[in-house]
C-alpha cells in the first residue's frame, strides 16, 4: 500500500549504500511512496543548491507496456516450473551462429556507462 504525505507527519530520512558498480537498493518506504515496481524508471531532478529530488518517471511512449509483465511472467514460470526448461540443441546453436556471424561478445567485460 503506497504512503501519502499525511501518513508521514514529519520529514522522513532514509539512506542506502552504493555498491562498487554505483548501484543501490531503493528503500522500501521510498518504493511504496513512489509506487515503484520492478523495472520502473526513476526520475532525478538536480536543483541548483545540490539537492536531488527523486520521483517516479512517467512511462515513455517508446516503452513497450507488455514487455515488463511478460518478463515477470517468464521469471515466475521459470521459478515455479524448472522442469519445463529444455536444453538448446546443436541445430539451434548453429542457426544462431549463422545469424550473428563473427560478432564477438565478452560476457566478462565491464558495462559501459550507458549500459549501467
């Protein structure tokens, strides 16, 4: 249930810690107040005095509204029915390799700032 200003009689302060990759967990009270869910976007307003205001970002017209729920469905289904997982056969691997050609991907490389 989201909080409203009347639920919090005085300014409430919470904090979280940055990881080595500059990531953090948004505290529960902030998530509930902003009605944030998984994969929701957060908007930051930086004021001239250095104060940063965090709000829930409006969904962009370019965002696919079905993608988030579909990914949630897949994650739930995989977690609850691991017996449905099937090995990828060699013919599919060959087909995928023919489609990507000689593109090399380093899965251990650090993400760029744009990909963080």
